């Protein structure tokens, strides 16, 4: 069956009142899940999985998938407004999105996030429609050495983009790596830096760290300036992105879409990595990297597009190969298995109704989400008019609830508090938090892929030069490092 | 009608002595129900992430326990540290009041013996019901130099040319132990590529990044149906009914010790009142006699170990398996 015919079949399946309703319901739940810190798509899908037992396979999958990408839309909201990431893939949106909100441009940030999500989500489904099986076959060959080179490139981009003191930046990256090393070694299963504590053996929960670093730190640094009455220092300016915003955003959106789609596709990737890598990329290629972290709209447009495209990308290997690349897609696979359906390379041929129905629903769902999220922009932006003395207890409450609900582990609350205090101190000493968080996210993948590569290579590190894709990416890293040294010498 | 008889026969075969108890399971369960219990939802704790084999097992179980007991069941994933966090929670923090049931696997024993550092023991969790068993399967490629080879042939290559055959493994667990046995008995030497789980290894096999992967049937069934990967050997005592043409590892390598199986069962924290414990176990056993649930489990590619399907012998036989595992750790120097 060709793609157009397939898509028509899909729309035939999806355009029933029941399936449209489930798609809308999923979009709505997804948006809420994204908005609420702590409750991520994984938790929501796990919670709602039993409901899908009673639905048809198409209906169930349509709803679960729309929750997944719907969460990517909603996730930016609290990141921008309150500096608390709604879920892990929206952490980077705090960097510039919240700064924009402080400058009275929350509307523009929220608008660009929603539109970027829509553009990327739709582009992703279009690519999926025409190339899903072919792409999946290529992506699966992306192995540990390629993953390693990609992560190194991400870290080098992060270092390269550091504004201000390079030493401070390198320190933050190193601290990020060290923090990521806490817990059970991904390769030989031994405990590291746990001091015999069961809590530490699970590692440091990323969500607790970022909610502490951003949400709690934000409250601490704001309450010391009691004179201030609202978050917004300037007047709230236009609710919609301006022409200049558009001009600055369309390229990051497209780049974010491409990068995100790719990172969703490859094993081990997903929306979280995609958003971080997109931020690193945008800052790297920007003519004014110093604007990043101070309210650059590119820093919102790129990552918010990337995380949505990554969802479309990550659904492809599940449906066309039956192999999930990240926990959320593993759950989608689980949902299908419970329905008695085993996706694999034959899935599209055997169940065209299901495959194309899901694809078609993603077109519809993205339209629902845009229509759902754009009108909310105005409403959300008004939140910032709330006096800060009322707002900050709410921010703290959301931080606590969000952190706890992720794992239901009280220890995570202490982690959150600790990193809130650390963030406050680092903020005072003018350390940039972005490199720390990026290193924390990329480190486990970087370490695992490095050690896997070395384990699978009879010739040691030569494996990185034997594989063309890897060699290319590492050469790019070397060039960037050389440029960095030259720049450091000049100044 | 015919299929109903077949299903009835099937369930009778699978849980013979339990099914022999006559009468309506609901009425029997009601007789066992303690006074004032449960007054709220019962939590089924799963220590692995949502969507995996363990999680699907627990969620299916919850659905049928609710059907037979009428109690409200909530499945909760307490994850982290490859199960360590959830196991420690169940053994040391969960209240023994009957409102927490752990849906666990025998990986619990390895965690308790090798990683708990004396902070808790596997005996802190008392088994109340057996669910199913899922053996590790060696899976090979369908193209490239190892195409069409048997386990024996590949092991021979790994012996003749050590450190050339790449095998996906999960460190510190049965994925690695079976490799230890194969290497020790044959003199072969593999390149061990570490992954976080069996599924990730199967991905790497399909992508040509490893030569052998080890996983569960549900993880590779789709790829195997499409001819992208091929099952080579099953680490179970007997061939699986749905993989009749695949030899056991013992057949393939001429041994008797290549048995690495995920055994899934339900536990309660030590100290849970006896009446509640009995009721919770009976509720699960009632669900396990439901042919629909049995059919759902069979679809996922599991089997039922006759040594454990009898509730009367379940606890003792599980303990025997656990102690056999301890012996393996002692023999291989993992445990002093």
C-alpha cells in the first residue's frame, strides 16, 4: 500500500466520533500532564493504561499517543511562567523562556512554543507517513559508537557556547558529570558514590535536580527582593510573537524539527535529549550566543520543536520494528501487547488500519493541540499578574508535589531542596546552570555508549575511526575544540 | 463450545491441584476474606518501569484480581537502580498491613544476595502466589557472517577466535551468568557488550551492532516473525511450546545447567497478618485460574512451571530455587 492510500485508510479509521473524541481527550490530558510539574507522560500513560483495555486497539493507541505528544505542548507552560519544568523535555525552555516572561514576553514565548510544537509535530508525521519503514531500518543501525560521538558533540557544543568564564563553564560541566555518576554504574552494576545509602543507589533524580535548580532557586532569589510585587518587571507586552520573533524562530523550528526527529528515531534518544541537543545547537550557531539565557526566543523555538519531533520520531521504531527506544515508547508497545498485538516489521502490512489510523490521528491531534493551546496563552500570561507573595508559595507547592509524584520517594524532596540551595549559591556567584544540567542529562548516555563501544570493539578505541559516521562527528568535535582554544588565546 | 472445553482443559492442566478445589472461586474467596480488610485500594508494587514484561504481567493480574475479588487494585511502579529501589522499599519500608503486594521476579534474589549489603534479605518478602516463568533465549542474526549458525557453531568460533563474537548482556544478572557458564564450560571468550535490558540488546542485534542477543520471547517475537532475527537456544529445562524448533541451551551445548528463567511471583512484606496474607494469595490464585488471564499470559510467551503452580508447594520450591542461585554465586566467587 502506498503512503497516500494508507493515509486515506487511516483517516477513514480515525474520523469516527469515538476515535476523534479519544484523540481530543488524549490531547487535553496530555496538555494537563505537561503543564503539571512532576507528572510526566510516562506516569500518565502508566496510570491510564488500564482504561485502554476497554477500548479498541486503535482507540487506545490514539489516546495514549496523543497524551505523549500533548505533554510536549503543555510542558513549556510552567517552564516559561514559573521556571519549573512541566516535564523533563521542557527543562531547557526554562533557560530562555522564563527570562522572556520576566521581560513581559511570556505570551510570545508560549505562542512560539505552541507553534513550534505544531510545526515540528506535523513535519514529523509527514516524514513518518512517507518514509517510516525505510527510516526505521536505517536508524536501527545507529549503534553505541555513533551515540558516543553524538553525545561528545553535544558536550563540546555546550562548552563552546558558554558565555563569560570558560573555567566556570567547564567546572559546571564537570559537576554535572560527577552528579550523574552517583548511583549504580550502568555497565557493571556496581554502586558509585552512594556511601551505602539505598536512596543514593538509585542515582540522583533528574527532575528533582532541575525543579530544585530552577523552581526553588527562583523563589529564593525573588523573595530576597521583597520590593518586587510580581514576576514581571516590565509591563506585559504583546501576547503574540512579533514579526522579529518569527524571523528569529523559523529556522530554529526547522532545525529543531530535523534534529529532534532524528534523535527520537535512534535507540536511546528521545524528547529529553532532543530538547537539550537542540538548545546546544542553536546557541552554537547563533550569531549572538551571549543573548542565550537572557531571553533569546531561539532558545525556546528550537527545543520546543525538537521535543515534539522526537515524539513522532520515537513512535516509528515501535510501530515499524516493534522496538522501543525509550521508556514511554516501551509503554506504548506494552499497551499494544496487552491488546494481543505484537508490532514488528510485518505490522504495517498486517494491521494497516492500526498503523495508518495512528499516523492519521497524529495529524488530527496536532491540530487539536494547537487550537487548545493558543487560546490558553492569554490566560496563562495573566497568571504572572498575581502578586509574588501569593505566587511563590504556589511555586514551592508545585515544586514539592511535582518532585514527589515522579517517583513517590521522599528522598527526592531533599535532593530538590539541596539543589535549590546550591542553585541559589551558584546564581549569586554568577555560574551558568545550563551547562550543569546539559552535562547531567548527557553523561549517562555518553558513558554507557563509550563503554559499550569499547566492549564491542576488538581494536579498542580504533572503532571510533573505523565507522564513517562516528569519525565525521568526532572530527567536527576536534575542529570545535581547536576554535575554542583560538578564541581563548585571543581574549 | 469446543474452545471452551479446550480452555477449561488448559487451565486445569496448568493449575491442576488448585483447580481441583471445587466450587465458585468468588464464594471461596469471600470465606477467606478477613473482617475489615481491605477498606481501601491495595497497591501492587512493580519495581521495573511501566510497559515492560513485569509491568504488563502485574497490570493484567490486577485486572483479573479485581474481577474475582472485587477489591480495588492500584499498580504502582517504584523504579530506579534496576529494581534495587523498589526491592528495598518493599523489604524495608512498605507497611506489612496487607495493602502492599510486590509483584516481583527472581531477580529479587540476586539483588538481596549481591547488592543489598546486608540491609535486607529475600526472606523479608514472603511469596504469596506464583504467576509465570519466562526463559532467556539466545537470539542470532539472519544475515552477516553468523547467519544460520547454531549456538554450538558460534561458541566454537568464540573459542577459535576469542574476543571477536559480540554478545549483548545485562551486567550483574542472569544475562551475564549464562555467559559465564558457557565460557567456563567451552573455553570460548566473548566480547560482552553491556546494555540496560534485554530489549536494548535485541535492538543492537537487529542493527548489526552485536552478533548475539539474549532476551525474552515477547521482546523479539515481532522481529523473529519477520525473519530479522532468529531464536537459537532457550535457557529452560524443556523446549517451549511456541518455539518448538528452537533447542534448549542444554540440548545445543550438551549440558544440564543452562537454565536462566525469570520467575514472576507475588510477595508481601514479612509481618503481614496471616489472614490477610492468605486472602491476598487466594485472590491472586483465583485470578490465575481464569482461562482468560492464562490465555493473555500465554500470548506474551511465558510458561507455567509445574513445580510452582501448586500453591501448597510453591513457597518451598521457590526457596529451593533461591538457594540454588545462592550456590551458583558462591561457586563463582560472587558471594563469599
